[in-house]
C-alpha cells in the first residue's frame, strides 16, 4: 500500500466528521490524495460547534492524525509534552514523511522518522527569516526574542535540509539561500487552481467610468499596502475616472489601513471585504477586477499572482523576494520597485492606456497559469517523493 504523511501547522477544524481548512491547502491535500492509497494528515485540530464557511476535505483516503490546537510557535509551547506523545504514537503508521515548513515540532517529527529509517522530504513554504528581519510589527523586546528564535530555527532547518532525502523551496530566493546545505534543494511554485478553472475573458479596463483594482492577501506591514492606498488619488487623476480598490484579506494592519483610507477621504473608493475563502465569492471579485496589484516590500512566492493570471488579470507587482520567479517583466506582468507610489501610478496608467500591452501581458499570464496548475504542482511534489531512491536513497 502506498502511503504518505503530510506534517503541517495549518489548523484543521472538525465538525461531525467533516474537516475544514484554508482552501489552498485543502485543495492541495485532496489532489495529493489521488497519488496515494492513504494520506495521513498530521496537523493541529480544533473541534467546531457548527460548520464553517471554508473548504472541507473531500477525499475519503485522508486520515487525520490530530495534533494539539496550536496556531503559532508561541501557542505550541503549551503543548510540548502532548505533541511529542502524539507523534511517538503516530510514527509507527508512517511510510514516508513530507514536512511543510515552518511548522512547530518539525524537528521532533523529523528525528522520529529518521530513527525508523523513513524517507523524509522538506517543503519550505514560508520564510521565517523575512518575517523576522523585515517585518515591522515587532517591538524591540519582541524583535530580540524573535531573533534568538530565528538563530535556533535556522540551525535546525539546515540540519533537516542536510539530512532530508530532498527539499523543495517555494521560489528561487529560498532555493538559492539553502542550496549550500545539500545538493537536493529544488525550486517549486505553489498553485491552487485546476486546468479547467482558468477563466478566459475578452478584455479588461473596458469600462469608461470606473477602473477596478484588486489586492488579495494578508494585511501586514510587509505587504506594502500603505503605498498602494497613498497612490490612489494620483492614479485617479492620471486615468481620468473613478478608481475602486478591493483589499481582500485580514491581518494586524487592518485598522491602520482603514484609518489611512479615512484620512485620504477614500472610503467610497477602497473596500475591505475581509478574508474570503477560495470559492465563488473570491472568483467573482477576481473576474470583475481590471488589474491585480501586489505592492509587497518583502515576499516569498505568492500564489495569488498565479490566481490573478488564471482569471485573466494583468499583474503589477514589486521586484522583491520570489515574485520575479513568477512575474517576468513585460511578459506576464509589470515589475516595479517597492515603496514607490509613483511606480504604482505609472504601471497602472500603462495598463489602462495601452490595450496592446494589456493583451500581451494577459496572454503571457494565461501561458504561465497553464504551466502551473494545481495538478502540475502536485505532480512535481509526488515525482520528487517517488524518485528519491533513484536520487541516492536515504542520506540520513
């Protein structure tokens, strides 16, 4: 029987036998389950009193291995003993381990698997370094504590990469940073949509009275949303019509951004619909928009860029982190400098005023989307895991 264990910190929420989670991860696990007889999903679990408006796992060959209900490094400290006991119980069922990092207790799960001579695969889906080094939400004491934790986390991560059978890294930035740890560190791009969900439309920016912009993601300092909001009055002046911005998501910066919108008297221009799970509501917002904007000041390899391209949107994004791994300037989007309101205005104006440019960029976006569907992403993950023996077997 072919089995795989997926270890991740994404909280699973349980109600009457149904398992709810963030759509991007849930769709990935469901697609991965087609490659194996059994998928053990080892993740934090919280029981619900009522069903939730979120993605629910569909496959009947996914077996949940419940971890305590932590949702961060800090909260996981309360559950060390309980988590270690659970992992010691679960490891006897494992055949191979796939760790999505960062996740609390990754090192313990890694060592348990290696003690049983199981193949272990790392997938670096987030970059703790960038959050600590470039995030501005920490006060001085919290930043010092975060840097102490980061030093430890870096040592343990490099240890796991050196002894893993293979490591996948989201984007060139992380792949390049960690490739000196081991020969087998491969760049990968995360995707959430299937081939038959790519939406081909006739045109964008066709409404003479209104231009619709959209951002999808967390509301955090590193996303640079204040620069986008500050640029809106100038955007409206240069395009000569009303500009509406949908900021989809939630995060610790929400109140601050809303206050900025009020200070600029943009309440009728900027909408905050909150977090919207993958599904018809989010798809509708993508498809009524004209231009997708990602003004990040630091970034990994955001999947929303591919989602925007799959929905026929021209993309404006900053030249930071793993964004250039997905967006090629002039081919499937426009790349601009971070923290630059004038660059945001200029890029939006270029798209609005040049139909041929829009058509070329959208076509490049469709080509990129078709090469990076959920099916192809899962195939790459599965092929890496399947082929480990041909790549030299168990190094640890």
